[in-house]
C-alpha cells in the first residue's frame, strides 16, 4: 500500500517511522498503523513522491482512472527512453501486431540490449549501418550465421514503411491498444497531424478536447496521449525514429459509404481478406465490427464454413451477404 500517496497521508506515515504490519490476504505485508509513541519528539520528514524518474529523468505522472479520479499509481512518462522499461517496450515495438520484425524475438532483443546495440527503437534501424561501419560483427556471435543476419536486416528494411495505426500501437503509449491506435490514426490520418495536436494537448486546451472527443477515446486516453507527447525525452526518441521509419497515412473514414454506421460481423473462411484486413476495411468504410451476432447486428458477411453465427443471424432476420457481395457493396468491385 506504500505506492498509494493517499494511504501514506491518511495514516501519516513518515520516513523513519516504526509501524505495525500484518500479512494481508495471507501474502502481502500491509502497513496497518504508525507506532506514534516511537516517533521522535522532533518529528520525522514526510515522504515526497518523486516528480522525475530516478532512471531517465522523465516526468512522473499521476493518471486519471476510468471514473476521472486521480489514480493512486504514479508512472514514469519516458516510455521510449527509460532503461527500466526499455527491454519490455522494445519487445512490444517488434511484436507481431506492432512493427512485426521477424528475427527480433524476446531473446534477441534482450541480447542486443545487454550488448548496448539497441537502447531505443531507432537503434533497430541503424544496426546494419553500424555493422557495415565496423562497430561490431553479428556473424561472429553464437547463433548468428550469414543467412540469419541477412534475413534479419531484410526484415528490418521491410518495416521502414508501416501503416500509421500499427506505428502508433508500437510506440507503447499507455492505454493505446490496437483499437485506440486505429481510432487515432483514422482521426488524424497522418502521424505529423497527431503529433502537432498531442504536443499542445495540455489539460483544458482545445487540443486535449479534440483528442477527448474522438469517438471511443475519452479523457483518460487523451491524458495518456498528452503525457507521452509532452515528455521531451520521448520527443527526441521519436525524432530519431522518424528519421528511419515512415508511417503511412491512414485513409480517412468514409462516412458516406453504404455500410457507414452499421454493425458488421465477419464469419467463416474469408478468401480475399484476412480477418484483420476485413476489420480494418470495414472501419475505413465507417462500419463498426463486432465479434458476435446480436439483435443489434446489421450485416453478416459469411464465408465458407460459416456456422453458429450464420444460424443466429438467420434466426434474427439479419441480412447475410458473401465476401464478394461485401466488396461490391463497398464499391470495390
């Protein structure tokens, strides 16, 4: 409970105090109360929560919870540069739903970080140049042959252009999962547009309101986005990354399409699209994609092998179309 500033204040716990503890939940040592008789008469100093991260000197922020109240947890905002977070964030950056860099799995990232070759995302894209300049030779390392090194560099090169939503997701911004990354990408279309607004999105500003008012986002997410972009250390890391990677503009939502505003479910084996592509395409045409059929479903796109979802849609009288009919309806031939 000592991560909670409110608890520390409520129980008046000071640095150097003698306290009573109990085993809460049969596991956690919980501070129950201060033994005030043992506190020196001259008093003890109150604990001051850090305002800067002790590892990277980025701002420490206290977030808002889902109800809009201050969260008890305080976190370092230096997501791209903090060494205490670096390895896990690099793993996220390279993961399948983010940058999807083959050959940079967890073990490789841990090794490269330990050797000092990858400290932040931009370092991934300078590996080959640095090796060619003679700084190191991966082929001399155990487990790295000529073919594996060549394939790794090819995979990295292939990710120098990346869809905007995946780039935003890869940054590991607090509260920005795949869905919110796609919402931001759809709204701002380009990374530069998002960055310009987010850098000015202080509390109470018009820019904060713009992010907050994106459908499905809200103030908790808007605050997390603002904290990330307002942190100077993250900005420097982004500058370095954007010299190596070019996020591709996101096609704006077509709110005038025949499926705009409709709830769509995809089922069965799609032959022209992967399920992720189908979802992204539907959202681009202004539709909402659901994972299950309900009475609120407007349209079911059914491929071969459609099962219970098709049966349920027929019971509810929901319109069912094929994948080819989906392409025709959305004007894609």
